[in-house]
C-alpha cells in the first residue's frame, strides 16, 4: 500500500501531526517504537498547557491514547524501528525492523537523546534529584540549593529558569571557561543567588533516597570538594536522532535537521521535520506540538497539489 504520509516518532510532535492527519483524512502510517519522549522521566511537568501538572509517564500515555482515539481507519500505527529510507523517483521507501512501506511524504519527528552523565550515582538518582529538564522539573526545587552541570547556553538557560525558584544555583563547568554567550554569562552572574565554579570535573553524586551532595575534582590542582545539594540539573547537550535521514537532508553541525521554520520543510522535497530533531531554537513539548501541526498543515497543502 502506498501511504500519503509516514510519520516517524511517537513524541508530542509526531502525535500532534498524527491527530491532525486523521482529522484531514490523510492516509497515514505512524511508525514509533514507543510514545516516550524525553519528558517521560519527569516526575511532574507543570508547563504542559491546559494541564496544571502531570507526570512524564502519564503525558506519554495520554499522547498514545489521543492518537488511538482519532486513528479510525485513517492512521495505521506500527510499533517498529525505522532502519532505512530511500527515495525512488517521487516515492519514499521506508524499511523497518519488521517490514517495508512506501509513502508520498515523510514527517520526521524522531526527537533527540540527552547526553547522560556517566558517573557513580547519576543513574541511581535519576528522577530522585538528578534531572535533565529544568523547564519541566524546576518548580519542584523551590527554596532548595541546586546544581547545574554544563557551561554552555543550555546550562545557563537552566540556571536562569531555576533562579526563579531555587534558594541558590551553583553551576559547575569542567573546563576553565564557559561556552555560553558572553552577555548571558554577564547578566546571570549578577544574581546574588548564583555561583559558578570552573575546572570542576564531576566524580560522584551521593544521597540516600534522594540526592544529598555532589563531588567534583579540580583536574589542575587535584583538589576534591563536595557540595551539599538537593537537585542536580544536567545540561551537557543532546544528540538529535537523525541517522535515518543523514544522507537525505541537510543537517547542521550538531546533526539537527535544518528546516524552513515557516513550513518545517527540509532540503529534500517530500520530507518535513518537527520537534527536537530539528534546528529549532527552543526544545519544548509545547513547541514540538506546534512544529508538528505546522508541518502537517503544509504537508496537507502539498498533497493537494501533487
């Protein structure tokens, strides 16, 4: 069967596009290994518009249920893993770990994976004080002393968000200089609740049921120190999940798909992309939903003319 559209990815961007595709009666194949985005690990999300608070696991389940409720006979859902995509003439051939499919258009909403901190205690206390999303979980640390790991723009953006809630925010950067914009560093450094420590290589996160402290070492002096903290926000980067289209569309230096932000079109006719796998400036659930809807609207117009 030739599908009008294949959507790849089960996060907010993909599900939003899927719901809209159903409403517009676009014959769609929805391929996702699961419906889990990066926020699945969040214990409480407070910025999902229209819902005061929700856990990441509940949000993922709601996304799946919403798509299932709208799929009717228009959306065909396959819990598979896409392995390869090729374009032959005007048709895309999609190979998964279970089958092969054909489509006129593709929406890539495969998201990204946050780089994990691989030290003792990081995995043990994930969701118990170790956090990968300041926007999602920041309010849970109101009036607490927290630490941010990572001196790039993402790290300083997390600091800025956390300063609205936390008692104090300490940023640890392993090198001897920050990678964020100078004006951002200057403005945030003025806040009396903020402290930055350079040459801080993290060696361990300690705690009991929850995080209690973090240990770091100065690689130049060998001096080791321990900071008492109730929250560790990790901002050491993320990797867009774009391997399946790396030979088809243009990527930026960070392997994100370059899109036209008016339409979400990629450099190859017939492929759109939405959400965290793109070079969009902000990585948020609500923004991913908007990207997915914007892409779907443009895909619908394109299909009407081809």
